[in-house]
């Protein structure tokens, strides 16, 4: 598919945008950056075949549109040179200064550090970006511009890659844009992502909007409001918009509302000079149209956390169609469209940034919450929750406003007020009535937290599963870490030993230390006691770590067997037991043979139900193979040792389990291994070894060593595994 060239802007267009801007750009410095980027990217091309240099120039154009400063434009032009060319950060610093080098470093991905999974790499990239962003907000604004342009030009990539990038954009970058109030970028990111994540749903809504004569309706309403408002307020600007496709999708597809129940598909915006004018326009609009009950929101008196301020009211026109009216000042409008970027430009000037500290405390808080967490991928989950665009607003009895993600509970409210309020919480009231501890708060609720004396109460471990916000979750874990250390160690150790026993691990103290040492170092955990403790309070998720622990255990067993002079493959005790049973002479009956040593061939691992044949080995008893095994001659009579091949059948009474290997091909995704292992666990299947690898096209190949009763049992297992989301095939290895 050809690249959509309308989204590419060259250096000449960048210069035109700077000329039209009100900002005083250092064009000499910007041209110097462009010449360096042009030289270093050279003949590099995008996947679409477009010259690579058009990507940084296009990102720089977005930065200028947002009203950012010279160093932001320079960093946008250079944002890929350190990652994709021989240029170093030190060279960037020498040529363009410390600020530009810091911005480029913050935007550059972590590409040289080895991580176990794609999710871990993603989490560390986001963590690095947030750290840089907490010091200089321009880092994330450049990154958002970079991601927006990538989404605009993503159509040339293969389908799975498009979906992966779109999902990350929807889950990470669009919520950050929302939290920063950059609506223009947030809406476009969500619509572009939805186009690849659910093309059918996107097309359905797009087609519905095309069938409505929305433009004519909005034009008519705009004309009516403009004429009436101009009689009272001079200089008012009236505009209209249709709700973003993703905004409609959330209510139509996800919430299950009909399109007729979505009252803000159409919106008219009135921009005036003063706050007094805003409330005057509100009165005029309510006089002209019938307002809908409970559909008025005053974000001027109670702004959103992302700085958004505006009056919203939903009314019904003369033809019965509901629409929303948004009323704001010019300054509010700049903030509504460009969020913190507008704040940078209009409030601080182009060089100041210290007064933003208070508005960026949520970033530092999130990083502090993650400091005690040994699972890097949890950062992405917390971002998705805490930066959700779906919010609720509740009040304390003193009238203080608290903003929380949709789905938050009274426990979240308690911890949002203060850590100690949450830790001493005994109960809660909503609107003066006692409510359960898991009560989900609603916008407008007045929440009173009932507390006990310090030292007499504390949070419950179950609260971690109830709360919605990562802040509350981490404060609960920190309390247990601080107050219940000895108890945590005992609980965590018991859980770890239970998991090891389930997997058949047999270790002495020295072997345990050897096995866990590389894992503890990678997770920055100082000792086994800290490891047990983190399992208990939730800093370490054990099931995610078990594949790595199994790998280290395999090495221990291999070294142990080498020391004993054996050549056996790595098996846990239960496999050895199954193998002994499977080798008993009662399992297989061989023509003319009795009381002989029978072994099932490892090359094909036959199971009861398979057509089998036996072969007399030299000094190793009789080996039983599947008839279709590659080591069995097709023509026995013409083979090298025809007399050593014997007919064999399975015994009618077999009370044994047999080792086998299955291969699973599936779309690579977060939680795939957990879902597969969980399905096997639900069937009470023993897993003795597991491995996985990427095989291209966004797919993974997972191998499980398991024990089964017979061929029919194996078929049932394969059938159940095929039902797991994303699995395309399950077969015997």
C-alpha cells in the first residue's frame, strides 16, 4: 500500500509554519539541526519508501503547530539521529546544548538493554520517558508528536505490527495526551488506533455519520446561536464539531448505548473574552433551547486535572435532536486544544518551566509508586488505569473535590485524601449513608471516611484486589511491607515453596541460592527474604517469574547429573515416576517376548492408542516406536535388521502416565503463557518443562512437556488449548 503522502511535510513547509507562528524561533539553529539530520539519515527510507528525513521534519511541524520553543523543534528534527545513525548524545550536546541533548535522550528508545519480553522493553521505555518528562515536559510532547506522525503513516506496515503499535498508542500515549490536556493529539491518536484495532466497528460508525446530515444541522444551530449571542456579547466566536469516532465507539460499542442515546455527537462551541461572558452565554443558550436535566457541567469552577476549563450543557433543538454546547474563553480554548503545551507558551514564556512542577506531581507519584515494584510491566497497567479519560468527581464533607478514574471505590477515596486516612479506614459513608467497603463511587457523591485510632486498625490484604488506582494499591502494599515484614516473609516463603513443590523442584539450600542468584540480581532484590516479602505484598508476581525460575532449575539439574556421570535430560521427579511406569512390561505386549526391559523411544514418544512396533537394541533392551516414526523403515522386510523388528500392542490394562511434548502456535500477546498454563492447570495436567520463542509475523511458538494417559487424553487437551484466545494450532511435537 502506498504511503499517505499528505501526512509528510518537508523542511520548506516547516519554515512556512515558523514564519506564520507568533513565536520568535532561532531559525539558524533549527536549520543547522535540519542539515545534520538530512546528512546523517542520508539515503535511509521509511517502510513506505518515503525518504526518512521527511519523518523528523513532519514531527517538527507538529511541534510548531503546538506552539513549542526552538529547542523542541531542534530536538524533533534530531530525535532519531542518536538511535539510527552514528551521531552520539555528546556530539548533539556539543553542537546544540544541554537542553537539546536531554530532550533527544528522553525521546530515544532503550534499544541496547536486553529484556526478557516485549512487554518489559515497552515498560522500561515508558519508565525512561516518564522520568525525563518529570524534569522537562517537552520530552513527552515531542514523543507524542513522533507517535502521532507514526500513526498517520502506519498503513504500510504489516497487519500485526500495525495492531501492536495501535494498541500501545491507545493504552499509553493517548491517555498521556489526555492527562496533559492535548485534545487535538489525543482524539486523532484514538481514532487512528481504533481504525486498526476494530476496523469493522470504526467503519460502522463512520458510515452512520456519513448518512446523517450533520454539517447542515450544525451550521443551522451555529447560525441561530451566533445571531442571538451577538446582540449581547461582541466578538464571540461560534464553531461546531462532530464527536470523534472513538468517542462515539466507547458509548455505542463498549457501553452498549444506541446512537440515539448519545447526546453529544454534535457540539457547538462558543468562545468569548471573559468568564462573566461564559455564564451570560449559558443563560442565552438555555433561553433558546430546552436543557436536558443532569447534563450541565461546570469545569470553570471545578477544572479537570489536565487544566481543562469550560461550561458544558446539553440541549434539544426545535427538531428534537440533542446537542452539546461548550462555552469558554480564548485562553481556556487554547488550553483545551493544546493542554500543557499551551500553558508552556502562554503562561510561562518560552524559557520557564519551574512553575509546572505542581501540575506534574502525578508523574513523580507514579514513578515513586513503581520504585517498590519488581514487575516492570505493571507500569503499563497502572498508566492505563490512572490516566483513563473516564473519570468521576466526588466531594469530601468539607467540599473538597477529588478526581478519580471511573470504577474507583471508597478505599481509593480514602487513600487519595491521605495515606494515613486509608490505613486507618474502618468504613465509609456515601451521601450520609453507610456503604460497603467495595462501594464504587459516582460523580457527585459526598464521601465520608470513618477511621479508627492509629495503631488499632490497618488495611486488609484483600483491598489490593478491590481498589482501582495504582496509588492506593501501592500505599496498601507499602503499609504491609513496613508493618508486617516478618509475616510477609513467612507468607511469601510458603507460597514460593508451594509453587516449587507443584513443579517438582528438589533443591538443597546451596542449589536454591545458585538458582535464584541471577533472578534476584536482574530484579534488583537484595536477598531471599526480600524476595519472599515482595511475593507477599505484591511487588513480585510469582507466576510471571516461574518460566525463568524453571530455566535456572534446569541448569541446576543438568550440572547435578553431569556430576553424577549421567546423561539423562532434565526431568522433575514426577516425570521420572511417569517414565518408570511407562517402561513397565505391563504397558506393552510384544510378540514372543516376556520379562524383558522395554523402553518407549524418545524420538517419537508413543502413547496408548498409537500404532506401535518394537525393535531389539544391542544391550539396551527393547525400544518401542510409533509405526510412523522416522526411525522405523517403511519396508521392514527390506530393512537392514528385519529380524529385530517385532509386532507390539498396548496392554488392555494400563495405569500409567506417559511423557509427551506439544507445540502451540499463537498470536503473541500479554498473558498468553499464563492463559495456556492456566488451562492446563484446570485440567490437572502436570507441566514439566516449557519454552517459547517468537517465529515472526507477531506469532509465538510455545512448547510444553507434559504427561498424559493416552492419545485420546492428549486430543482432549489439544482441543481445550485451541479455545484459548489467539491460538491457531496445537499439535504433538
